[in-house]
C-alpha cells in the first residue's frame, strides 16, 4: 500500500524564487537562508519520494474573489507555473498523479470533507518555491505532486483543528491506496508576517519557534490554537501556518525531528523549515 513516510514544513516566500532564478541563492543575504535547506536536498536524494502532497495557498492565480474554496485538491495531469504579474517562473511544469489524487478526493469526501476538485489550474509561488527549495533547479521535478490548496487569504479560514483532522483523513486515504508508493506531505506558508497596516513587517520569532517545537513529539496542542492568537501574535498573514497542521495531522500521533531551520530576515518575514517523520 502507499504510505506517508515524512512531513516537511516550509515558508514559501516569493522572493526565494526570485533569488534562485537569478542565481543569488548563495550571496551574502540569501546564502544563510538557502544553506538551511542543504540538509534536506541531500536527504531527499536518498528518500526518493514518488509523490508529494503539497499543501499551499493560492495567491489569486487560480482562484480569486469569484470563487473561494476552503480546501481544493488538484486532480490534473500537469500544472503550469502561473504568471503572477511578471511572467511565469522558468521552472518545470508540475506533474500530477491523477489516480492518487482522485482516490484521495473520493476518500476525503466519503470521510465528510467537502473538497473542491480542480482538473486544470496554474500554480504560483506557494507551490513552486517549496519545490525549488527542496530540489534546486532540475530539468524536471523528481516527484509527482498532488496540489492541495487551502484558503488562508479571505476569512473565514479553516480552524487549526479542522486542518489537523484533514491531515488525519489524508493519511487514511493514502493508506487505503493499493499501489506501493513513497508519499511525503508538505505544509507550506508562514511564518509570522503582516503585509499591510501599522503592523506591517511584524516578525515574532519567539512564537514561530514555539510553533515549530509543538510539531514535534506527541503534543496536539496546536490544533486548538484559535485564529485570534495567530492574528495577535503572528500578524494577518501568519494564519498561513494552519497549513502546516495538515502535514502534522497526517503524520500520526507522534513525530520525530529530522531537521529544522529558522532564519530572520527574508523579505518582510522569517524563514521556517522543518522535516519530520512519523514515529510508531
């Protein structure tokens, strides 16, 4: 059967794509950021996952105010990089796994999660930047990807508890898939940041690091953190961190830390990155 072997959490700051695409990833500013992913890039070469379920949020590329799905799963064969206003990133198309994606969609819907099913969409930096950070600049991405888009842009956004429970349901879906696949699940977005208003530029490193601490081990405290705490402590865009909880929920009762990285600053936020495996 298919199995989820690891979970990865990472920021998806668009400036990282700009740095990588422009060959600036090892300069004085970006070097310490990208160095925190060197361990993961080597680890991924050994792990050789078949599929990544990549949890991210769209930034008005595939969805806008006309349609706002809370949870949307991509079931297509191929996804092109989106034009976010300055042309599409010159990175490979993302190759999907329609069979696995449709299986997960069916399982989640029968498990009482109301998923939006998307057969065609472009994917923006929320999805392509994490692939760059983990795999560099290959001619083709070395994994298939099942995109899972979460609304964390327009309120109401899903609760941490609902995201954690969705991760648990995804784990059940993957475990019931008959093909022998090595599957990873990635949660992206965050860390603390605010893009507008008098609190623009807010970074709460203490809260960010404690958030990462609580992804490790047996605690499920994070699933009960209310939206108000994210807003108060991490800024209006810090709510993106609920997407990491889908990854954590999919890893089961207990996790083991393999790698973590935290760096300030990157653009107007911090970089957070963690690699976990389920501990049984």
